[in-house]
């Protein structure tokens, strides 16, 4: 039953998950709302609005949030605010930032808590109409056509059935013109974007901060050296179009040596590649290089790797030679010690034998009566006190009769 109830629960959306993670990290927040530094809204960023500051985060692929920026609220400062339908643009203390649909609540908070005074950006009456607020030409054209279509439709309703039938083709024509104009605007926008890409100087470095970037839109295809001054480093990944596995996935930084961390990383970017930069505290710079320079750098890297391998092999051989020498010296020392002990033992045995012989030669009996008186009779040859003089029959036993 519980499994059935769990399955009926709605799956938490990515936006709800994002805001929940921020609220858990900052339980003292009074608002969690989209915010981006600058005049352009970044849909991937959201901020925790606190009493003294706002901290901006981004949701990563692993369902974790990382800090991308912060803004401390100024005290007694004046600024301007421009409210739109779905966003608000604030300019305060020389910093511009864009919020979501809660811009008016944020303005009240800043004015009430910090006693700031915001001046609303003045607009002409027609710029207050939906479609004319952003001052973008293509939006104004599209809005004008839609409003014209609505007015024509209303007029047709009032003119009756006959005029409605005649106005329907006009409505269709108007719709066609609207679609045509919209398509033309889209084509112009695409052409403008492509021209923007073409304006990128292929000989100048390109600087990126944390985020996702597309090759041929944000950076031109070609050979680059990716580098950063970030000490701790961040994750640098490149995904080829149509491939879910990264062709490059390394830690880019300056604190550690390869392969744990790279600073200058050679990369060949192709059209449609996606660059993902995460957890960097400073920017990542892409410096363009030619094919010849890339080949030269590749050859130098290969030569460096071969040199490192050669040195490692030499160090290994040297270590093995030193170990063999050490073992040989230990074995020689053991043999010398064994020889010394053997010599000492032989000398001790010889000394004992000589002492025994000396003892034997020191005992003397003048005749068998002295032998018998000493209780040593009979005496065999080799025993203390034996002499040929006492062994009259020469059978090797003295004083046996």
C-alpha cells in the first residue's frame, strides 16, 4: 500500500529540488528566487536572499549545488529598478543584477530594511505595453502583429456574419504575415548570432567562468591550451556531440602535478562540442594554437613522458643494484662472522688439548710403589704418569704385576 502511495506522489521537479537544497543550506533565508549578476538573466542560477547578502548557487548534474557568486547589501545607498513581467533589473552601488518575478518584494525588503530609495526607470506609455517593454525590435514587431490580429478579430465579430466571412481570409492573411514576419525575425536572429560567432578573433584567448559552453557559438573550433590560475582547481570536461561520455575529464589547477592535476591542457575542439566548467574560483583561459604548435607540444610531451619513463627505469635498476649489493655485503659479513667464530672455536679446542697434554706430562712416578701408593695402578699408555720405565713387559700397561 505504501509503495502504491509513493508511486502516486509527483516527482520533484529540478527547479523545486534546486530551491529546496538552497533552503536547507540557508534556513534563515527570507526568499529563494532566481538571480544573476549583470543585465542578462541566467536561468541556471538561483539565490538565497539573507538579511545582509544574497548568495548565488547553480545546480550541478549530480544534484548538488555550488556557489557561483554573492552580493552584500549596501547600507544607505540609492539605486534604480526596472520591473518587467517576469523579471526585474536592479542597479545599486555600481552593481547590476537581475531577479525573477519577485522583484517588487525584493525592492520592498531593501527599502524597508536598509532604508534604500530606488528610482524606477522611466518609460514612455507604449513601453508599458506587453511586448514593448524590452525595447527589442523583433518583440515589438511580433506584438504589433498579434495585437492587430486581435483587433481585426474583434471588429469582425461586431460586423456580423457576412463581414466575418469576408474578414476570415484577411485574418488568415494576417496570420500568414505574422508567421512570415516571425520566421524572418528568427532568421535575422540566427544570422545575427552567426555573425556574432564570426566576430570572435581566432587569434585571441577566450576566457570562461563556471558554466556550459558550445563550440561554434561561444568559442570557435580549433586547437587550444586550457589554463587557469586557480590553485585548488576545478573540473574541466569536454563532451562530443552525440556522445554521453566525456572525451576530456580532468582537474585543472596549479597546486598539484600531473596526473593528479593539470595546468596547461592541450585540447582540440570541434563544432558542436560542449565544454563544462565546474567549481573554479577563477576563470579558465583558452589560448588558441596552430596545428604545427600543437604537434610540437605533443612531441615535447611524448619526449617528456619517455624521459620520465627512462629515469624511472634507471632509478628502478639502481635501487635493485643497491639492494643486491646490500644483500651481498650482508652475506659476506655473515660468512666472515661464521669464519671468525669457527677460528675461535678451533683455537679454544687446541688450547684445551694442549692443556690436557700438559697435565698428562706433568704427572711422574719413580716406581710402581708410588703408583700403588697413589692408587693409580695399573696405568695404561696415554694416561697421566705412564712411562716405559714402569711398563717392564712393554704391553702398554704399567704396574700391572
